[in-house]
């Protein structure tokens, strides 16, 4: 993955997958449910979108397959678990910083009627 590509804004699907994995390893269906929850239903992805994104993210070294698995008696052995790589965590944090800067700028310009970020923190 080229350095400039890593610093490019992430697509919503990639951002929400990284967000889902930021708290720990997850398998595909778990990621799908977490993305739907975290985006409040704004981002829904079917298995084709999810696994297409995962395939690209694996190729770009943003995520990797997790080596450890839960107790096999509580898990389906066919499931693949994924985790963030250092590159993926850095891309995720860079995107969060971008969001923070945009929200701060919008707040400074009073673009949030009746709401100011400093007041809510």
C-alpha cells in the first residue's frame, strides 16, 4: 500500500469496518452487525460488500486474519476472524483526526445551530 493512499480519506465501509475491529477481533457476521449498530443503520452491507472490502483491506494490509480463535466448542470452525494491523490502526486514527478537525472547524463557524462541541465535552 502506498503511503499517500493510507492517508487518503477512507470510504464509509472501510471506516466502519476499522471502527468495528478497533475494539478487538471479530468474524464477518459480527463485523456486519457492529457496522450497522455503529452507523445507526446508515451503513448496511451485505456479505458481498463486506467480503469485497475485507479482501481489499487484507491486500492493503489494513487488517489481517487473527491467529487466535475462541474456544471451538463455542465457535464455528469455518469462521475467519480479523484484526487491525498497525497500518490499519494508523489509517483509522488519521481518519478520526480528520473528522475531529472538520467538526472543530464547523463548530468555530457556528454551523451547528444550538450545539457547540466544547459545550458537550
